[in-house]
């Protein structure tokens, strides 16, 4: 299904808004775009480390927005699954708590898990009636809160690698 030029504009404006807003927060690393060749998935990834990221996708055919965490590192994926098994906490509870901390009332969100082409993802879909909904303040706000919720739930495990201030403070404490 080919998108109309108006639908492409909705998707592009939404993506720009999400990317511009998220990258103002230094916890979100550089953004990369990993869209599908056919345009059915428009994806913005915010690097946490080289092998882990937070992402926001627009699935143009379904239509929906999906926000989640991904990694190419099997040790990270296995560590998450092991932690879940040992704690008895579910992914839905972890993400729901992150969402609550981000100001989003969604206590038991759906969290889809997938492993495709060496990438493991944990993502929550946000259904849309139509792509025009991407222009609504409600969808934009909810998407940003979902990104924040995933950052809270998973991003804390990956502090910024270039945090010179933290390293300098740590070195000063060691010198004392």
C-alpha cells in the first residue's frame, strides 16, 4: 500500500518532532534511521551504547506507533530474561512502572518481544485510527512519555559513555 503525499508528510512531521524533542535530553544518544525498504516501518533509534537503543517506529500499514528497547548483544537480552525469571517481575510490570514514572497511566502495557536478524526487541504498540493521528498532541505526548518510560525501565543500565563530569567527580573522590 503506497502512502499518499499527505500521509508521508504526517509521518515525516511526527518523526521530526519525536527526534528533535528526544535529542534535547542528553540521555538519548545519537539518532539513526533504520526504515524498511518498502516504507512500511519508519524507525528512529536513539543509541544508549553501541549495541543497545531506545526506538520509536511508525508502522504505516497497520497503522501504529511502537516504542521499545532493542539490543544486538545476546548477553544483554539474556541478562534481562534472567533478571525477570529470578525476580518474578514481568516485562509488563517493568515497562508499566517506567511509564508511570514518566507520567503515563498505563499500568500493564503490552510488551511484544522478538528476535530478528540478531536484534532482540521489547516494544509496546500504540494503535492509531489513521496516520493523521500522528499530528495530534495526545499521540505525540504519549509517544514521548513511552520513550521516557522505556528509558527509565531499560536506559538506566546504560549510563552515557562520554560522561566526563561523572568520571572527573569519581577521580576527585578517589584523590581525597
